[in-house]
C-alpha cells in the first residue's frame, strides 16, 4: 500500500468500506452510465443491507451517483440534493449468490435514456471491484486508467480497439474479455498506462457494433 | 517498492544517511513517480485535513444511530476547569481523539489513519504538539511520513483492517504509528522510533473488534483515546532509552498471528464481545433495510 493509502483517504466518515467505498461505487456507476442518472434502483447485499443506514452507505451511494467524491462534505445531505437535481431512487435488500458482503447492485437510467445495471463490491479501505455490468460477470478495480468497451460478440473488435490505442500511443497494461451468450454481447476491459483522450472514447463509442465505450481515469476519485 | 520491515527502513537510513521520515518520503517519490515537492504538498494537505476536522467539530451533532456525539466537548470543558488527573496536555490529547473519532461517526470529513475507525489517534497526538509546542507544519508532515512508514510495514506484514486482524490491527496500528511519529517529532533515533511503535503495538495486542450493531461508534470512539494516550506513554518510554524486548518486526508478526487466530465473531462482524452483550444487542442499527 502507498503511504497515502495508510494516511488517507481524506473522506467523509464513518467507514472506508461502507461509506467511502460506497461513494466510489456510485461515482463509478455514473461514469459508466455516461449520462446524468435520473432514476436509480439500488439493491444492498450482506453487511451493506445490515448496517448500511448507520454507516451512511445509502447516502454515500446516492452522493456518488450525483458525481460527488468520498471527501465531499455534502454526502450526508445527498438525498435532499438528489431531490433538487431530479434523481429519484429507491433501496431494497437483496440476497446475491457468492457476492462479497459489501455489495450493491444498481439499476440506472439516465436523462438521455441510457441504461446500466452494475454490481460492485467495496473490498476494504475504500477500494472497490466492479463485478457485473449489464448481466455480464466481470472483475476490475478502476485503480488504473480503464477503458470499458461493450460490443457485439463478433470477430475483429479486439483488433479495432487495439489499433485505436496503438494510434494514440497508449500502452495496454492488462486486458480482459467477457461475454454473454444469450445477448450476444461482449465486454472488453483494458487497463492502460496512459490516459485515453475523450475524442478517442467517443470515436469508439460512435463506431459500428460498439454498444458502449466508457473511460475511467483512476485519479478522478 | 515499499519497505517490508522496520529493519529495512533502518538499514536504508544508514546507507543513505537520511532520517526515518525522509526514507519514507523517498520511497513515495520512487513508487508514485512524483517530485519531493509534490509528495510533501500532498502530506501537508493531509495534515490540513486533520486540522480542519478538529477545528470544525460540532458538539451538537449526533450520529445516525444516536450513540455518538458531544463527548469531545464534555472532555474539553472538564479540562478547562483544570482539575484533570492527566494534566492539560494529555487532556488535550484525549479531547482531540474524541473530537475526530466522533466527527467520523457523524459523517464529517476525516483522514483515515490507517482506517476511518482509528482516525482520531494520530491527530490526537499531533494537534496538541502543534498548538502547544510551537511545532511547524513541515515538522508535523515529517512526523506523518514516519507514521505512514510504520503503518505501511504493518499493512505489509500483518494487516490494518479490523475485519482481518481485530481492533489491534486498527487502533493498535494507529497507536504504533502515532508513537513513532512522536519520537520522530522529538528528534529521537530511528531505533527509538521503531521501539516506540513496537511497545505501543504490544500493549494493544489481542484487542478485538466488537462494534455494537456493526457501527464504527461503540467502543471505537473511546478506543481512539486509549490508542493516543498509549502512544504518548510509549514515545516517552522509547525517548527515555527503554526498548521493546521483542524486536519490532517480530511484534508486528505476532500481531498478525494473533489476528489470524482471532475468532471471526471478534473481527468486525458485530457478533461477539461488547456487541454480543445484552446492552449491545439492544441497540438496533438504524433503519435496517430488512423489512
């Protein structure tokens, strides 16, 4: 662990896993939705369900959905801010199979109609893992700059994304591929050593057969 | 690459002829690829966040459960009356530990050090030194590097998570970090820093994590006090020339072993210890989502 993981994060309490991690999950969900969320159905599993209110997990998740970071002092007031900003939300207890005890599952709709279902776990110290995206089981941490591409499960897409990154002089640190046979969709998760430009991400998102492309800069949150 | 033992830090200090804190600063520069100024600025910002947490304490604020709030203010008033057993300086240490730990429980902004639950320990010893001893921000930042270096080794060899190692891993680690920071602030040697940390950790070995209703409130807030006061006494022990009979790295290894053997009911599950008492059981987590 880096020394600023030992003395840090600077965060709104009371718990790095149940509060700071929950803000990060909400924030990551907003980024991956790539839209301003207007409705959110939030399922809480395990310890998140048992002690979530006392730890402010609920307010933390909503704060993240509003774009707040773990040190934002408005986190305790996120429900009121959500009402003002037109985000409606609901909570329920869920029991997931083989999920980390601190897991949330969010079903989101954005103002321009985009939808996302995301399952994520808070694994300690404010660190998070994304475990499911739109029904596809995945596993990534967003601790490095990460490009997430949702495409049709057909030949050529990996090459296309790799070519684009190559043109931008971006080195791929790691790459994971996931698929859902039923929907015929696949997800690529690429951790990169350099930042990916917004232009490159939108060029990718606009191309044929690519359903979604999102980029998460690890230094953001 | 982070240091794997306290002994490695001492060896590095000797090789490079640098103080303990600077060894940690250099390691951060190498790990994150940042300049000395950038690293120091981040540490000074972290210190400012600690200061701000204390300055913005709200005596009236209560936690969502209603279990926590107002004790820092009570302690402060008691200290101002001048009749404490511990004296004014330790009185301030106790007050600051309560203020930050309560602020954390009440969803205010704090610095996890090494965790949110133990966030009161390090500022509790640093703030009174800063306010009473005329110590500069830079000197505090140096002491914080020392604390971070100790915490880093504990995280690598054992754990700083209550779920993994019990409260000894949270308050125990925070106390070891704070003890080392104090020795650093007082100009003690690298060896004295590591022995202060070892003694502080030894004194809290075996401490279980048994939060009532699973919340970071009871007994966490008051355990920040014991972590801070323990750090003060262990720093004085080390500065007096008293050493831990068990070498510091072996103390950390023992903490890990004790944590591994600790029953899961005593590792942040809210199922054992104080959480399992009739009074602890009577406390319900507020608005549980179970309908």
